[in-house]
C-alpha cells in the first residue's frame, strides 16, 4: 500500500520533475473558460512544441511558464516570467478579462502578463494558440493577432521567427542569454542589431562588444548546411518599410534547427539528430572572431591557412615584442603621418570586413564620398557600396567614413573594398620626378613589346581563348543573343531580388514542382508578379541543361504559354523567372510539364 501511494505521489509531481512529455494535453489552445494549471500542458497541433510550467532545477518552487520542444530532451525555447519565478507549487495561466495572457500564483498575484492594450469587450472571443512553429499567438475577433511570443524572444531564434533589426515605432529587442545553465533570468550577454546603423549584428557582454558581423550589402546573407546531409538553413535580411528583420527558413525534411545565445556568450546554431543537439556553427568561433582582436589599425587575415593578425599597409606594430608573442591588443601605428590635404591619397584594400565605428552618409556619389573623407583631417578611411535591403527599393548607395582609429577589421572571402588613407598616396614630390620619368619610359617600352607579341601570336591567343571552358562567358553569350531578340523583359535577374520577392522561398509562396525544380510565386520591387522556378540540388541538372532550357523557352514565347521574364545564375543557384497571374496557373503548370517532356 505504501509503495502504491509513493508511486501515485511520483506521478502527481512528475510534471515538475520531467519534460512533461507523458502528460501533454491534446489541445493546442488556452481560452477564457479553460485555464491551465501547474500539472497541465498544451501541445501544438503538429505536436512539435509544448507549453506549461517547468522548473530548471527539478524542484517544486522557482517555477516558470515556458515553451519547449516536445522531444525526450527538454529544450526550453521561450520563458515568460524570467525575472519573477513562482515561489510556491500552485499557479495558473489564463486569459484575463482585459484579453491578456496572465500567470497568477496561489495568492492571486499577477506574476506575468502579455501586457497588451486591447479591448476588454473581446471577452470570450480571445484565445491563445500554440502554433507548430513554437509561436504562442494571442488572437482576438476574426483571428486578429494582438500579441505573439515571437515578438518577445528570450535567448532563442527559431525558423520563421523575425529577429528585428529596427522598427519604425520602437527599439528592436535583443536575444538575452540565461544567467546560468539552470537560471533563466536575464544574463550578462545579449545579441542584437547595431542600434546606430542597423547594418550589422553584435554580441555584447553587458555593454562591451564581444563579436560583430560583417556589414550587410544585400537582402540575402547566406546559408548553413548540416554536415553530410542535405539540410539547409537559409538566412535573409528583409526590409518591408516599417521594420527590418533577420529570419531563416529550413529546407524540406530538415531536422529541428535553432539559434541560441548561451550563458557564456556563444551564439550557437544547433540541429537535433534524434537523441542530441549537435552544434552546426558557433560564434565567436576563433580568436579572429573576437571583437577588435588585432587592436587599432590591425586586421585578422582569415583567408590565410593559419588566420593571424597583420597591420594595415602603411602601419607597423606599436609593440613588436607583444606582437611577436601573440598579444595583438596594442594594435598598429602609422609609419608616416597624414599630411591633411591633397598630399594624402587612398589605398584600395579588397575583400575586407570593414571596421566598426563608421559614420553613414546618405545621398553621396562615389566621388562625393571620397571628397568627404579627404576634406576632413580626422577621416582615416572610406567605403562605398550599393545595397538592396528589401521591398522598398534597390541600389541604395552607402557612403561609410571612419574618423580616427580603425578597429575590428578582417580580411575575408567576398568582403568589401576599404579605401585606406595614407600620406603621399595621392601626389608625387618633385624629388621623385626623375624616377617617375624613368618608370614612364620603361613602361612605354614594355607596352610596345607587349603589343608586338600580341600581334605576332594573336592567332594562338584567340585559339586558346576559344578552347577555354568558360561557363560564365558561354551563358553571357546566350543571354546576349536572347536579349538582342528582345525575348526577355529583364534577361538577368539577381538572386537577392528573387529571394526577397519570394520571402526567401517560403512555404507560403510555394506553387508546385516541375521536372527542373520547385516553383515559388513572388513580387519584385518593381511590382512585377513572378513565378520563380528554382533548380533542386541533386536533380542532375547542370549548366548545359539550364542553358538548353533557357534557349528552348526563348523560342517558345507564345500567347498561350506563360512568358519567361529572365533567369538567374549565382554560384550553385539557377532559376528561371516567369510572369505570374492567378488566371494563368494552369498555363504555368502546362509550361512546366511541356518543358519537362521536351527534355
């Protein structure tokens, strides 16, 4: 009898001591007449997530309302009352009379509330639903969303969640790490957008930068692939006018993937393999990732076989001994002081993660940007680029200038051009005129020699050029011939524009699948509605097949077929962009099937 009582007691307490997996309610919602208590949980419709009370220390006190993955290993992804744990073993979460989600303890004190200003007359029309994305959504009349947990992240970002970079009406929230492995209260590390420019992401230890991303020069910013699988997470920066945000989506069939800022300040992307969470990526991942690792006017060259700190050209270490011993914090100093005038010039440094602490100037041309820097004695560098950051426009010029020290620079693959200000780079002194004349004469002789050899061996050169297997040249020739026939309205469309138009190829934009790949609907920034057909990795289609399809469809332009607007080739990505109207969905499917049959 005593053993039976003990067993019943364990069963009653086990929701506080375990992952709640065995005690999940079947419903996915909270209604005004149906609260949930300490031992209750609600589960999303697809059974991916659960919501209820939990204790990170497996005790009956210090309880929190949270959302976790509905898997054997309890993995919390959101916590409501982080700074106000429930101190006793009795609490309830309900929909209040003013249409808020509230957590109330045994003494009828409000521990936490969604705290939205809503119409109290909504009454019984208000419902909170846990979606299969892990988002807890509070809905009013006509399913209008009045609050959602995705807008109030804790330490985790999930697929489909928007990590705000900026917003027209309020400051963007940050991910804030737990204080410790079993303490979900606010920790010392946070991750979020640069509040001054909204062009980069930081991890901070309190107010001190720990890590900084590269600047964004376009909407699409990369992907993450799990080793030895086809699982891919695609990341994008989107600007819809009211807000700018980062989001990521998963390929079909992908494992659960989440981003999480841990209590040690590491931003990790993790994938669930069925029994454990494996780390796909972690930042900072090396000493080079650490903010300002190489000190002022130093940079970390991560393109080298062994990443190491170097001084920018025209600079040398402040302390040679420290530098040789691996202490780079002192940075570098100029070998020749700036002249502050026309005697200064700029050295172009390619492939750079540009330094921090820049000033962003708007409405400047390239020449004006250079003059802005040259005309200010404190300016030490400038950079200029165009960006397409969403649906509000394209080719937005960015003029960046730096005043004083350059910090946290890196040499990276695919970086930007940084124009470093150096003394004497823009002028030639009289004492060097003789040398310049000599160099000019020598250069002229070399030029004449080169011209002679080019003329003599031009036939060989042309034959070698023709035999070169240059895929880029071949596709450009194809596009050129099509464009001259005016078969396409916009023959070459960049990948970033298509990614933005289709919301990063989200499921909500998915139309169907043909022999070449999946088709997504979208809308370009010009307003043109499109259907983008994307090559599937592993489909066996290569560049030659893609070129054949472009040529074939160009010849098949007909009023009874969907019109081809253009195509895109970028790295492994190959896409065909068609016109799209609701009335021609059937025509699109016919075109897809016809193309498949023709090949």
